[in-house]
C-alpha cells in the first residue's frame, strides 16, 4: 500500500524527505503541480517483504524527524 504523509508546504516537505533519506528511509516528496498547494506530502510505500524490525525503524525515524522539524 501507499500511504501519504501530508506535510503541507514545500520547504518542510523537503526537509523531512532529506532527514528521512539521511537516516536510511526512502520516501518520495510530492509537491505542486503534482498536488494542490498546501497538500505537499511524503509518499510512502510498504511491501509484505518488509520485516517488523524494518517497519519499527521507519516508524521511530518518522517520529524522530517529525519532532525535530516540529511536525508532531
């Protein structure tokens, strides 16, 4: 499945994308014109072959990045 994580503006979307990438988590940054302005997002994808350990790492990394950037 593909799960969007809506950030809402371009600079914060790219900041989150870069921080996640540097931590080893690959996501796609989606910005206008691919989405309406104000709906910028990170596009995440998951497969049945991902392990629980990998998914736990992704969730923890999203939490760390989100807190550091003031998203959560």
